[in-house]
């Protein structure tokens, strides 16, 4: 039993500072939406507006058509998993998981049955009588999830629930939560600042910037077609090169510069005048200067100034004029070598320089 | 290690000497005195006399201090709870500002205020009559055990609240939000989530209050002159009027046992908690 969630021009403020500036979002029943953004962008505030912990200063929140904008948190039939897990240290695992059912006046035997089923689903069998303070981080996280799922909520809210886990466990838990959510079909909103986590788990990613939605869409769309320099940077296209562009026969012509030749690229236009192009280090490759000209790609001539091995490939810092770019390459190259950064047209995200 | 240890002992020596001279010596002296007669011979006669004369007063003391402790627990939880969970920021601010005032009023002054407030023609009865809630003839004096309880509760609630509210505000707020989110009302959150997590602080505050109330002399003397009276009044009477240090010491020993019993209950619970939470993973 999952519900549609409608967030309509929601505004919120903390002591006079506007944190949310009219956010609208429609979450379909059973959909998994990730709210992604850097610290202070308003993603947690939006989640807390939905759960009722932060008063909504303007706009409306509706769940299954019912207006819950000003309903108290205990009357919303949502379940939230907190970043700190927020388990009650004076209760056992079973008491934590069964508390929501106890509040609903469910009979003791039925609670025990439901708690046992939930613990089994989360692979916590046999831990019911343990005190929660005796569990590992991963186990606590599961108990927190179990406590939320036990009441069969219409909407599940996840407030950075994986950020306190070890990197290794986190990867497993991502997939487990996603699989569980899909199986149970619960409408889910997940707040995170971890891009990869959002990409892996969500059906739709909503990127927030300064209290507004910067872009919303399926992971591959947000990743491959960022609508603004902010989204491009946030989705990992951190290398930024300034260029001059003009349209020429349906293609974008990049004017020659001190470190690049004139090049024609197939890119979404129209683009005229000064532009910025964002690219990811893994989307570029390194060539050797004076190799044959590359087709439909921009080439920047520079010099390798630093090399590191993050695993599986080499990451080079390449100085081009007074700027440095990070580029990944499978080969081991020496620091100091002249190098050419080759950027295929589809690796570049162009924006007008006035947007940057 | 040797010289450092020597310096440490030198540094704590003055404080240690003061504690020994001003606390341990008189305490030990009075405890021993409880088991001696005027000639210095060992005896239980002081306890026999204390039992014969003051067993009702002991019960009276336990009831007054016990009821006061319970009421202090209720009020401090209520005030701390509102400060932590209350919905009106203005009311929270006002309560936070006002609840500490009695802390700065000495017991003797509190007792004096209560005399004018709780007496037959005191301010409380006059206010009730003025408001038409009762007539002058049915006004009665509260200057008895009830007055003592009221004064103790008024005076000690802020002290326990200070500790309890501090502990409540120090809780991981998300444990409160998690319960609200699952559908718990504020009252249930207070009783089922907040209080169990701060119960140790509450217990320490109540025990300290219990000990303080056991040792207050001014309030029972000023508010309830008649018999039975509290043990402190009896001790003062034995010493000041009769010069009977032996019985006074025996009553002191009984007070010490009562407070020790309260502390023992707390320590036992604390050890149990620690054992339950500290088990290996």
C-alpha cells in the first residue's frame, strides 16, 4: 500500500533565512526518488517538511490526495530512517522494531509475529532479544530500516541512512535496500549527498541547489544531459574549459586558442560566443602531441604535472596554460611529458559562459 | 613515577586534610557516639530510646521525604518534558526562565514564605475565598506535614529539573523524532522514549534531593511545630534542650541508613544497566 506524494511550491525558513524557495515534486506510488545536493542545499529540510518536523511556510504537501501540509508528524503514516539510526538504547531489537505496532494497538502475538518476519526479511534472525547497543553499525542500520518497515508505511523516508556505514558494507546495503523497496513497492524518498548512491538506488534523481530543484530526471539523463554548469559539476564533470564557439553548418565550431586548434564538433546547439565545456576525467583520454588530428573531438595541448594510481587506471593532472585538468588513462606515463587531452564531442557538456 | 607521585600527594594533601578534619572525623565521631553511653561504654541503649520515642517520627520523616521525592520526580519530568517537547517556543522560554527561581531562595526563607502562603488566613486560602472557590469558614491551615511537602517540592523541583532538562536536551533528538514519526504522541514520547533514557540522571537528582530533604531543619521547625516531627527537629531537640548526644547520634545513624538505602538502590540499578549494555558484541 504505497501512496502518491505531491509537493507543491513548498517553502521553508529557519529564523528568517529561506531554505526552500518553492519546491514542487510529484512522486508516483512505488517510485524511488533520491534528493541529491551538497550541504545546505535544503534536501534534508525538504524531507523534514514532508515528515512534519519542519513547518511549511508556504505551498502544500499531499499524500494520496490528502492535504498533510500542517498535520503533526505522528499523524502522517510515514516512516523515516535517520542518519544516526535513532534506535532507542533502552529497548531490545524486537522492542525497537515492534514499537510502531504497539502504538497502533496491535495485539502482542501479532506484534511478535510481524517483528519476527521483519527481522527474518532483514537477516537479523536471532537478534530480537539483543540490546541495540550491542549491534554493529550494519546491524543497527537494518534494525532502523526494520522499525520503519514494520508498520507497513505508505511512504518511506531515508535521511542519509548509509553515510555512517563502512564503504564496503555500504555498497551491499544500497542494493539490498533497493531490492527490498522494489519488492515491497513503497514510495521512497532518499536524501543523500553521495552521487553514486543516488545513481545506483533511485528511479529518479532530484538535484537541489540553494533551495530549488536544479534538475530532476532518471539517473542516466541527469548524468549525461546536465542542464546547468552546477548539475554538470555535481554529477562529476568537474573539469571546466573556456572556449569560443560559433555554429557552422549544423555543427559547433570551436575557435582556435593558445592550446587548441579550430575544431568542428557535433554538439547540441545553438552555441555562440564564449562558452564553458564541462567534462569528466574518465570521459577524456590522453594522446601524444603531433599524433594525427582526431575527428569530432577537441584536443587540448598540455603537460603532465602529476600522476596517481587510484586503482585500475592512472589519473593525471595535466597543465594546459595556467589551468589544470584531471584525466584518466590506462597507460603509465611519466610526469613532465607533453600530453594532449582528447575530448570526444559526446564527452563535453557545453553551457553559455554567462550561465557559469 | 616516584617523584610525580610524591608531588601529587603533596598537591592533594590540603584538600584531603580538610575533608578528613571537617567531614570524616565528625561523621565517624557521631557514628561511634551513637553506640556509646555518656560514660563512653559501648551500648545499644541510644537506639532503644530512639525506637521507643521516635519510631513514629521516623515513619513521618520517611513518608514526607518519600512523597516529596515522588512529587519532585513528577514535576521535574513534566517541566523537563515541556522544555524538550513543548510546541510553543514562547511558553518554553518563559518556563525555562522561571522554573529556576526557587533554587536561589534559602530553605529558611522558603519556609517563611510558605507560612504566610499556607496558613489558615494565608494568601492561598484568601485567594480561594476571593475567587469564590470556598468560604472563609472552611479555610484550614496547611501548616503541617502538607506544608513541609509543598515547601520541599517547591524548593527541590528546580534542582532536579535542572539536571533532568539538561539530560533531556542532551539526548539524540532523532530518537524523539523517530518515535513521533512512528505515531507516538508527545506524552508517550516523554514516558516511553525520553524518561527511560534519562532515568539515571533522574535517579541521581532524586537521591541528592532525598538526602538534602532528610537534613533540612528549618522547614519542619517553622511549618510544623507539633508532634510527630521530622528527625532533624528531634535531633536538634535532644542536643539543644537535653544535651543527649547519644540519642541524637542514633537518630543521625538512622537518617544515614535511610539515605544509604536510597543510594544503594540507585547503585544496584546502575550496575545492572551497565552489565546489560556493556556485554561483548
